[in-house]
C-alpha cells in the first residue's frame, strides 16, 4: 500500500464516525487500513458499525480485518512507538507479537523522555515560584526597614517592626537554602532531559 493511497484514506476517514455517503461508499479494507495505521484496536469497527447502522449498512468485517492488519504494519514501528510515548500516549497492545518488541523499545524510550520533560518543567515551575516568593519577602523586609528609620514611627512600632524583620529574615534564610537546593534539582532534571533527548534517534 503506497503512501499516496494511505493519505487519501486518512483524508476520507479522518473522524471516528461516518456519514451516509461514507458508509455507502466505504472500502472496508481501506477503512481498516486507516484504523490500523493509527494504532486503533480492531474493535474500532464497532464504532463504524454503529454509525452505519443508521443507514442499514453493515461493515465487511473480513475486508476491514485484512486492512487493519496491514495498517498495523505501518503503525507498529519503533519510531511510532517513540512518538506515542513521547507525547504521553497510551499503548493499547495492538501490535502483532513479531513486530511488537521494536515498537515497545521506541515506546519505552519515548515515555522516558516524556517523563523527563515533565519533571524538568515541574522543577522549573517550582523554582520560579520560590524565586518570586523570596523576592516578595525581600521587598517586605525592605519596606519594614524603611518604616523602622522613619521619624513618624513610634518606639512601640519600632519594636514590633524589629521583631517582624527578624522573623522575616529567618524565613528568608530558610527560603534561600531551599532555593539553592531547588536550583540544583532543576539543573539535574534539565540535564537528564537533555541527555535522553540527545540519545534519541527520532
């Protein structure tokens, strides 16, 4: 089956449901080919059967199954396994035993890269949030220090401000320690993502 013919199939049957014209003119081998090439299980024909029942048309399961089998040969490649895993997709176990190992090898690599990317993004987001919190606390300390030396601040208020500043500075020290740890964690996770990305052949 050449790529031009397959591209025509994908254009004709791009959605799961089929309208009356599609049901009437369906080449069930090609419908099966398209479904298989997308990694759909053979049970996908049930959706077509339901859609076409409205027009008193029943799919040709024998032709659909043959096309589906050929479509799986297109889908079950190491590259497609990687692409599916790398976008966080779920594998439904449709590949035949003789070609499944290569697909799973790619799928596992894709899943690892997907997880590493997710971890790196989460670490970067957490780091940004902590940096913003730290900056807000520094600004808060600065404002209180300005009030502390103001001529309009009473002695009682100065005492309270001193206590608040000490508490804020202790908290700031804790945040800065945590910030250093999180910066290292984010760098490590970004490095792991880049390492896996560079190892990928896809």
